């Protein structure tokens, strides 16, 4: 699974975010759909696989929305799966909600014993036994999850999306492809384009990534980039882990 719930803070964590943590509590996560214990794998630095959450040996997902993620993603490439996305909190985020600081908890305590704001534990008993209550779409704190949803579900881009500072309210209108010829875009959007296979310009303060823009024929008649968009990222105060994460 690509995400799991922190059993102490109730926050849903993306597996790829484990790369950014100094210490990973391997016993601190449960399935966000049914509440069974999940353990992180491939989060160690240098791993050739992408991080993920896996069920413990002998445990099974029962009537679990999270366990159906891969099936929903496959179907979403061919047709609308909106009825399923409405009840899957992680697959089609409802918006972006940035947080300045994550709550810090002692893994040896429960959510009610630490000094963070009290949050209802999703692994507590509910009308369905030990499974957390069925949830609807939710905001997330990483734009990467929203971009992934835009790519995965092309037939459901009419679903709502709220990103602070952007005057648009659906995936279709929030995202905008950069066009040829190169031109200014006065309205704020989440812009996207193809990467150019050119060397990045980078130093300790920033990195410049060339993106597809204008193309023209060279002397041999082949089309080559003639003018490109450029993505500037100021990363002078980023940690090494965060810089490495940007290239994953």
C-alpha cells in the first residue's frame, strides 16, 4: 500500500514521505481502511525499491477500501471510477492543506497520553468492530499526492479540488499544461510539461530544470528544442534528504 495511518497521531502518511524522516517507527502504522497493523518497507536510504506499507504475516484486509486501491487505479485508467473515489480518502485528494509542523509523539505512548492535540484514534472500536469508520475524500499535505491522482484518473478530473491561492475548483481547471509557443501565464495554476532530456543546472542554492516548450527543425530536418520553459527551485535551506527526495 502507498499510505497508512500513524497510530499515534491518526495522520495518514504516504510511504514515500518516510524518506524524509530521521527515524521510522516500524510498529507505528495501521491500515487506514480496516485498522490492521502495517509495517513499512524499502524506506531505508539507498533502497532500490520504492517505499510501501505491507500487512503483517497472517493478517488480512477484511471489507477494506484500502486493499482495493490497486484495482481502483487500474480501472481508473480506462473509465470513471468516481463512485469508488468518493469513499477512498487517499486516492483522489479533495485539496491541499499545508502544515508548518507535524505533531511529535512518543511511540511508547498512546495518542491520549502525549502532549499533542487529542485526536481520535482510527483503530478504536466502531460500529464495524475494530475497523475505522468509512471515510470520504480528504485534503492532503503534499502536492505530489494530488499530481499522482491527476495522472491516474483521467476520466475523473471533473472532481473537486481546492488549493489555496488558485482560483479554480476541479482537477481539470487547477492543472494546466504549458503550451507551445512559450508564453506567460498570468493566473496561478499547477503547471505541468514534459521534461527535456538535458542536464540540470544546479548549485547549493538552487536547481533549474528545463521543460518542453518550443520545437524547431535543425539542419538535418529533425525537431529539437529551440526554446524551453524552466523550473527554478530554490533549495538552499533544504536538507540533503529532501534534495534527494526531489529526484525520486
